[in-house]
C-alpha cells in the first residue's frame, strides 16, 4: 500500500526520465494487440460504407457546383454512389 503519494509520484517521474524507449519492443506489442483485436472482430469498418454519400451531401451543403465537382474529379465518384431505386 502506498502511504506517501508524493514519494511515489517522484519515483515514477524519475523512472520515466531514466528509462530508455524500446521502439521495437513497443511496436511488437502493438502489432500483437492489433492482430488480437482483428481476430476478435473488434475493428468494424462499416462506417466507411456510407462515406460516399457523406461526401455528396457535404458538396451539396457547401454549394459546390457541378463544374467545380467535375474539375476536382469527385463527380465520377458521386455518380457511382447514387442510391438504388426501390421498386
């Protein structure tokens, strides 16, 4: 049990100052945690499915004209993401 918080905080600060960073070890740990999270399906990229619609709406809201959009090369992307008509 820590009885003197100030001594503990000083110890932690000194430890951090004197400790060398091992980038390879840290990257290895990060990589393994990333692989584990992917295998457990903790990363869901479903939010990317509607990004084209978000771009289209942002262009409309910001008053982008068809000519500006065509020059920027976004027009083709917008046309490819038109919603399907429900019958």
